[in-house]
C-alpha cells in the first residue's frame, strides 16, 4: 500500500529552510506560507526509487495521513497564503474561500509565467552590440556580377597572330591482318570451327532441396520485473508514492524448420575446336612533308589481307618572334590541302578548353582543328 511522504518548504520571507509540510506558519518569522514550492528532502523531482528506498523518506502513518486532505491547498487572493482544502476560511486573514480561485498548482504556474515574462523583459546585451550586417541582397548581386564576368571571360577568344606555317606532315597507314588458327573450347561450337574433341565436364552446381532441419531461433520479450516509484507533489505539504512498472528484456527461443539444400553438380558437353580468326599483325605506313599524300604499296603474304586504314594530316606553325615553341595541329585533309609552307595564319582558342580553330585576324573561324598534338 502506497503511503504519503512528508513534504518540506522554505520561507520566502525570512529564508528559513526545511519547514515541515504540516506547519503552515514559518517558525522563524511567523508569516503564513504562500508562494512556496514543496519538496522532499534528499529527493529530486522525477527520480525513480526502488521499493526498499521508500523507507529512507519520511513516510506518514495512517493516522497522520488522514489529517491531510487529498486535494491541494487553496491560495488566498487577499493575503497570498496557502490553506488546507478542509478550511472554508483563510487561516491567516479570515477571507472566505469562495472569494479565491487559485490553488497551489495554479499559483506555481502563474509564478513561473511571471518569472519568464520578467526574464524576457531584460535587455539583451548581445543583440544590442551586434553590428549591422551587409544586406543579403547586395551580397547576392555581387556574386551574380562575378559569375557573369567569369562567364564572359571563359567564353572569350584568344587569337594568336603572327604565325607562320613551317612544315606539313601526312601519314597514311594500312593495317595487315593474318588469318591465324586458335585452339579454343566452349559449351557450344561456333560457326566455322573444326571440332577436335567433345567431353562431358562440370558446368555448374544446382542448389537442390534435401531435408528440413529444426533450428532454435532467438527472440526477445519484455517481462515485468519490478515496480519503481516517484514522489509526486500533492500541493498540501505531502507527496504521494506513485508506482511505475519496470520491464526487463528476456531472450527466448522458438523452434523453426529450415530447409537444407545440397549442391548437385551439373555436367554438359564441352567442345574443343580449332578456329581461324583474322588478327591484326603488322602495319604498312607511308608519310611525307608535301601535299602528295598516297597510300602505301602493300604486298600480301599467304593468309594475309588488308585491314583498317588510318590517315592523319598536320601542319606546324612558329611565331615570327620565336618566343613560343613551334606547335603542330591536325586538320581535315581538305583544309590541309589549302595550307602551304610560309602561309601566315591565326589560331583562336576558347578559354573554356574547347578545341582551337584556324581563324582570320578577328577570330572568325576558317577551319576546324581535329586534334592538338
Ligand atoms: Zn519566515
Ligand atoms: Zn488570507
């Protein structure tokens, strides 16, 4: 059976400490208790207690407990003192209870609200000293201008003039393929292959159901363990012991049937065969430094054929002042045919890193560059 526990209060007028809850006037200054908050000595609000710990506090016997009403004290609006729920008139000033509205808890709530309002009304030194910050619109505008400027610059061209063509290059290449025989194996015979053998070989394993097996599978359950108690302010100088159940986690096991699988080997026919494949084997190359590009003469051996053809056309330019190293550019054959040694030309490059191009003095494109060497 839960019992009442004696509460205590401190006198807000003279500062006397630890006055029992059944005392309504301060023993030091004689004032009736008013704006007080009850507490239990050695107990923090909300703290959980084991049953055996309850006896550390001042539990009231039944006879004493019956002298307290179950309800909180009422708060006299005229003299601000607390009176027992049993009293019809203020113990301190004699006013009728009917003229007062608040009880102990409402008095505490109002007190808290009043203190919060007072704290909010205090000037905040930190905000008063804060510097007026630059307006966010201004910063946004600056960032936007910077982005636009960067974009214009990136998109801009840089035209290098005073370039003289100092050389032409061309390269034409024919790759020669040889028909070679390979010895291979696979699960099927490709078209054109000459089979040399066929054997049954392990292809893969299948997981096949074999039987069921009982296994113990753990699971957890919340089990009632014991009660714990908090001491709750009754608002009349006493506290009640309020019990809360406490659970513990227990691991239990249940039996489940689990399927057991076994690996079963699967065999298939593997084919061994010879197969002829055209394979890149050598290059025949022609090159020169004039406009007379030709394909090289090809002499095919036995089991040979012509494969892929590749070609490249380029020119080299140098600055007349000679400040920069000579540069070589690849261009399409038709454009290359129009370029001659000692030509003056301009190369325009984009700052974005796109391929440069041959241009006139003002940066207008004349011909694309295929690839920068
Ligand atoms: Zn006092
Ligand atoms: Zn009163």
